[in-house]
């Protein structure tokens, strides 16, 4: 009883003075242990259970996961008769989490057992043990608190008897060997498990000693200027969502990537279209188009007379030039955006030549444009054709520039 009380008192003092934790024993070190035991004796011994014994051990940490230990147990119990017995044996321990402050273990042992009932002849025989325990590092004293349960069976008498020993005490390592629980950067994770040594003081870390990255974007919290980034979003070195086209809308929300530099955008990252005509402001040559007006790719209305700029014909012919084909292809694209729009194709000439000839030529040229549009999928029912000859000039026929402007093909949308 006195032995057990002394062991507990020593453990309390050591806990109170604990500083940085050191190992109970690290790989390659030897150790000595002393424990007091509460013994639950086999009923056939006729001995009162109680704190009536202790265990003493000398061991060696042969590897990271294994200890081998020579153990002696001794006790004296009151009964009918009183009983003293001693056990000598060798244990093999399987130690788990040796590099942590709390290290559980399992044990198996074999040995010699001597029983000495008072007033009777000594009995001896073999013994074997199975059990489990733990080590808890107390501090800079390099002392560990040790607790253990052991089931011990012996063959010293006519029958095998089994006792249960509940022991608590101290373990002191000695000799060479590095401490198992060293935390050089003071982050609470031992060096052997720390994947991120030299973490700045005061930084919160995970179980591996690495700085926390709460939103999982790859940028640690201490450097993350945009915490709570949605999962899976690509970020820059500041932890902020990427904005590849630098329009102020992050890529994960940008429905219009690759916006031209400097272009004004809406909340979706798309260029503004102030007049709502489907042509963004940076490309709209005719801003403030009336709402609902059909427009060409430049954002200009198709209402009124719409001149097919660049549509030219060979001299005194209704045959299109190669350059005109590209112009009319753009017209096809525009007309396909407005399938309900019907229109007249009008042909015009300057005043050079006979009026009758010019009237026929303008009609033929308008028909050529009609046929081209129809060949590209524009419904014939949407189009009508008319030649105006020289009757509707838009510039003076007295100059080369004026005559060139009057030689034209135009579209006029039918009013609904």
C-alpha cells in the first residue's frame, strides 16, 4: 500500500512541473519502470484483493514499434493462509504512436512464478501474461506516467490460477536516443509528424503541422486575401478567384471570358449593350438604336433604306464582283437573325446612259442580289425586287463621288 501511494505522489508532482514533453523511451533507449499494483487474485488463492504489490521493469526500445522488457512482480496478500509470491519474466510490447505524447501498448509475456503460502511449502512453475497499457509523457523531467492491466496465469500449484493486475507508476528512460516528442516550431505537432517545419509562431496548423487552408484553394489562411473561395475555383497567389480578362468579374462567374481590355461589362462579365440591339457598345457604330429595330452587325438599323455598302457589279453588267460576295454573306447572317422581317431589294444607277437602259440594269442587279440571298437560305417569300434606275439619287450626279454613291443596291424593310 505504501509503495502505491508513493508512486502516485511522485506522478502528481511530475505532472505539476511538466514542461516540453519528452519520450518515455525513444528507439534505441533503455528504461526503468516502477509501478504499484491493485491485484484481483484468483478466487482459489483465498487472498483478499487489494493494493498489495508492485512491478519493476527494465526494458529496451528495440524499434519504433516494439519494446522488450524484463519484469519482476512481487506481492503479499492476507488470506487463509497469507500469501507471498514473485514473478520473473520477459515481456514483448507492441507500442503504438510512440511519437505522440500518449502512447498505448499491448503486451505478451512468459516467465517463472514462485508462490509462498505462509506455513506451507513453496510452489513454483511457469507463467504467461497478456495485457495492455499506456505511456503518457510528463515533461522535461523525461519521465512518463505508465498505466497497465495484466492478466497473469501461473502453473505453480495443482491448478492454473489467473490474477488480474491493475498497475500505475512511472517510467524513466536513460542512455542515448532522441526524444520522441519534439516540436521545434512550437505548433503542437511533433517534428516526426510535421510536414511543414518552421511554421511561423502563432499560426494555426492542421494535424500535419501545415498552416490551415480553410477554403481549400491552395493558399494558406495567413496569406489568403479572399477567404471562403468556393470549392474548385482557380485562384491567384493572393487566394482570390482568377479574372483572366481583367474585367472585374472572376472567371467562375464570367459568362463572357476574353472580354477586350478596357471594355465595360455587366455583372456577368459580358460587354454592355446599352441600346439592347444585340451589338455590344464597343462594336456598335449606331448607338441609341430605337428599341426593337432590326440591326446589322454594326448595330445600325435596317429600317428605312439600308444601302448594301460594298456591293458592286462588273461594268455595265449584273454580275457581282468577288468582293461583293463577302459583303452579301454578312447580309445573309443579319437577315437570318430576323426571320420575320420582309423587305424590298431596290436597284439604283447614276444618270450616265439612257434612262430606259438604266432602269432595266438596276432591276437586273436587284434580281441578282435576290437570287444570291435565296441561294443562301433566305426565303423568297420575304423578298421583293424593284429597279429604280436613276430616279432616286442620294448624291449629285455631277461628280464622280456622287455618281458612285447613286450606283447602289439597298434594302427597305416593310413596315408592319
